[in-house]
C-alpha cells in the first residue's frame, strides 16, 4: 500500500469524469467551509459511462496520484461510475481516506409514499458490482425502477442545462418512471443535480428528488474528524481547478456551476494505460 503523510492543513482532492462532481464539491464547501479544495474535471475523457471499466480504473488511479502529488489529505471520487470501477482498488493501494459515491437508494426508500422509486444513472453505474450490492443491501423486495440515461452527461458538459433538446431528453427518461408509479427519483450521477430544476419541473411538485452529494460531504467531515485532519484555520478555504479539456473553454462552465470566479489549469497527460 502506498503511504502518504497527511496533515490537517493539506487540501481535499475531488474528481469526476467532468463538471458533474461540482455538485458534490459545493456540498463539501457548505459542510467544510475552512478546507482547501482541489478539483479535477476529466472532461476531455467524458463520459466515463461508455468506457471500459479497466480504463476508468487506470484513469482514477492516475488522477488520484495527481492530487496526492499536490498534497491531498483525502480523495473524493465524485463520480458513481468511477466508484464502481475503481474505489475498491484505490483504497487498497493508498493510505489516505477515499470517499466515494453511491446512489441515494436508502433515503429514497424512506421518502417514497407509493413504494416505487426511480433511479436515473449511467449504464456503467447500473451494471456495476457496487450498484448490485447496494440494491441487495437496501432494495430487496422494494420496487426500484432503473433508468439508464445516455446523453445527459454530454448535455451537461456542453452547458445545455435547460434548452428544449435537453428538456426532451430528460422527459424521455423521467416520464416513463412516473407512469409506472414512481414518486421519488434518485439522481444516480453527479452530473444530474445540475439538471435538477429541469427534472423537478418535468416531474412536478409531488415528486421527491434525492442525490448523494450532502451525504458524501458528511462522510468527508466524519472521516477527517476521526483522523484529526480537519483544517484548523478560521478563514475560508480556497479552491483550485484542473481540466483535461481545453481550460479556456472549460472555465466558463465551471464558473457558472461553481457560482464563483475560477482559474482553470490544464491537467497533464497521463500514460497510455489511462487513455
């Protein structure tokens, strides 16, 4: 196992296949306002959902190493697909907290009134061992409908959060779940909370919508507190951003979703195994 010294003043490293994980980063900032944050948007390689699991795993290890080289004290995999493909192997290799995602099925089952829950996610997430295990733990005997959503990640990456084509694509995925009785929707990809206003408008006011961002932020807080790694400073933490896409083009969308001015740097190229 690779052992990395950690101290409380080091930053938290967060990454996703693209800008989706900014929805998780925002929850971490709310929960931990004093922490410095590092964020990698692997937009040049998005979407992960149509890539082989071995490539996603290699990519995850390479990005984690990049964040560790920048003194990260914890790694947050803000991507359900990367969690399914790589979280277990990454935890076995590095001696830092690795906090990962899982779709919010358990809280959704606590919210539903009809007993029918719809899960919106990428095909790779729905096919992963992690998702099958999650269903076995919490959804045995429950009526959980799964809906793969090809194309939604690409629309978010393009900044098309509310145009008519995006509305039509979202309706194609959401309406059939409602017609089958779902009264609670799980956003099982970190890109999808950026479409939440549109999903809520299509679904209507009686449909509950849940995602895992706040739960992940709570887990980051808990793990760092257990290890004595919470930042001791009083002031607000900083945030730094990298992308594997073209930084000038990515900066506008990242700033829009982060709701703050940002400087976005170029993520270095990785070895062939991670491409």
